[in-house]
């Protein structure tokens, strides 16, 4: 049941629920609109409703979604003491999490709860990610056998606060360009786990097509460089390794890009070759990140990453914690960090 459903059932306003959970009304509304919160925020809401944590977590693949095992552990303790939990406070590794740690270990620590994020921290709403989520919902509905109208209604019902014009062009392009190439899928929205050198990783595969290729859908406004993607992808080796661990088969992997231009949506498929060398590379990257996660006192802020700190969600937190980012873009407001 969603947070919205639980709140409606309890006849609570967003403000009342926010007060009971000790979070802001804006956070309640953001989560109800499909935004992703920290695990501690979900814990607080679960406690307010006196329900299990697993009942309120978002249904769709959320990068920070913990495993069932971790949830049971957290649910029993209602606390997230990093030293009590395996690998990361909020569960397994995933491609998204690993990428955060590789870009900047401090970013990885904030986004996975290794560093405590204040309860009133405002997680940003990423509109593009919300659109991508709606398009994934549509594709999943269609691959499950729904006709176009039923699939559209399903997406509209789950995204009542979003202008359909944001996602409609993408779903039309998916139906016209991608759907016919999938055939009878071998797997749809399949959650797999793989262990690479002791690191447990969760992979949520969009679809495995009739030819046995793992396909991952991306909605974007600009196509990435295919060579850089092939060289740097952590997702492709992890997904291929997870599929092999589950089925014994070595699958191929391809990204399905729907890129929005002024002239319309353009479909481009980017096959990503995956070899044992790529899986080894990701395993070593996991070692690197896990070492920081196990000994977070070694983490230093890393503004010299690919994107810099300026647009980083955690800029204010880093500024307070490390006191080192006293550059022009350092925030003026202070944020309490435990
Ligand atoms: S603000 Fe900079 S140093 Fe801090 S997490 Fe973000 S990228 Fe890393």
C-alpha cells in the first residue's frame, strides 16, 4: 500500500502525518508523488503508521531500495546502525550506488546512509527520473500483455501529479520503435542478485528479449558517447554477471535510448559488449568502494570528480561535515550533521 493510501485510510492530512513522523510536509508530498527518500524517512513514516517498513517502500525499482533481508533486520530494530548491517546500511550494492561511490566516495556515503543525513534533509525531485519511471511503468504494463489504453491508464493512475505530455511522447516512441524488437520476452522487470568477490549486488533487469539480450531502457535528452559508455559501464557487467549466476547463460546487453529532441523522440540502441575483463573491472571497483564503506573515516570530499560539486545534492552536508568546500559555491545556510 502506498504512503498516500495509508494516509487516506488514516484520514490524515500531509501536515498531520509529517508531524507524527517528524519530517516536513513537503517530504510527505514528494514521496507521495513518487520521489525517493532516505531509508530513515521511510522508517519514521512506518513507525507513524505502526506498519512494517516493507509496506511503504516504493514499488518501482528505486536505486536505494534495500533487500528483503535488510528490511527484516531494520524492521526489527527500527534503527540503522551501520555497524550492525552488512556492507551498506541500506542494503546491497547496485550499479547506481557503485557509480555514486566511484564518482565521489563522500557522495556514496551520503546516498547510502554510511554518513547520517539529517531527518529534514530535502532530497531533490528529479523530474527527468520521474518521467523515466513512468515510461518504464508503461513498458512493463505492455510487456505484461496490457493493451495500449490499459497501459496508459495504469501510468496515469500512478502519476496523477505529472503532466502526461511529459511522458506520452516517450511511450508512443517505445511502442513504435522498441516494442516490436523485443519479441516474446524471457524475463520482465526481474530482480536478481549476484555476489562478486563477497559483495552482494542487486540488479533489476527491465527485460530480456526473445534473443536473450538484456535490454535496459533509458529516457534522455542527450545521447552519451557510446565508447565512453562501453568503457565505463558498471551496469552492463553487473547485469550480465547476475543473469549468468541465475541462469548459467552469458547474455548480451544493450541500452535502448529514447532521446528527446525538438523534432521528436529518436530511438538509438547501444549494444555494450561484456567480457570477463569487464566483470573483473567492476569487481575491483566494488572492492575499492566497499573499503571506503567499511572505513568511512578515510573518506575525504572529492570535488575533482567528473561533474564537480556545484550541482551535487550533498554540497551543504559536505560543507558542514568537512568544512573544506569554502569556495564560491559553498552554501550560506548551515545544516546540522550528526
Ligand atoms: S559535494 Fe562534492 S565532495 Fe561532497 S559528496 Fe558532492 S561531489 Fe562529493
